[in-house]
């Protein structure tokens, strides 16, 4: 976890490789009990990437501190359930209520699951790299100092401002990037 919080791309890739199948399985199991129209509107990989994106953003801020892999898996599964429930709720709340749509040919929407692809192994490191590229220079400086283990007080002394303001600045930057990349949906 320390390596992930420090922004180590290899640690992020290892985490994705290890936990991504579990997250996708949870999404698929949860989608099975949903209406077929909901299943067609949501993709397990989209939900999985959204969960991992939110996790990496929160981990970089130090929000998560699981002590062992079972705790981390529990956190990721909880995030997956919440993300999926939000997606289903949003689909039903909007004008695009999937319960109102009629399919001409139900079999036209059934796509066989292709299984795990090699590109999924790289997805985690690509996501981390993309997030880092979207920071401003000052935000990148905050991230670098946090990766080196600096406290918010030390960062505020070095860069100016208050510890709370600097922490909030980085939190807002992550929120902005999550929204820009549409990871929160």
C-alpha cells in the first residue's frame, strides 16, 4: 500500500492485476440480479475502472490504509457495490430510465464476455500516469512532497499556506481530475 500511495506504477499495476478480476466478478454477480436493460447499459469493465480510479485517487490522498490484502479487497468490494448502486440509481432517475426502453431484438445486445485481455494489465499504470499528467505544476509539487512522506504541516511551511488549505487543495485537484476523466460515474 505504501508503494501505491507513493505513486509507484509497478505497485499500481500489481494491485490492478491482483484485484481487478475480483472487482469485475462482483460487478457481474450484482448485475445478474438487475433487469436485462440495466445489464445492457452498464459494463463491468467501466465500473471496475471507475472503482480503481476512485481508489487510486483516494489512496494518493492517504484516505485508505488497509493493513492486509483482505482489508483492501473488502474496501474495493464495498466501493464496487456503492459505485454500481449509484449507477443503477442514476440510470433509473434520469430520462434515460432503462425500464422504459424497448429492445427490437434482445439477442442483438448480447455480447459474449471476451474474458481478461492483456490491455487490462496495463490499465492501472496508464490511469496513474494520466492522473499525474493532469495536475498543475503546484499540484504536482504537493503530490511529490506527499509521496516523499512529508506531513501537511511541513508542506505548508515549505510552500506557504496552512496545512488544511494545502490538503484541501490536493483533494480538490483529485476531485477535479476524477470528474474530468469521468471516473466518478
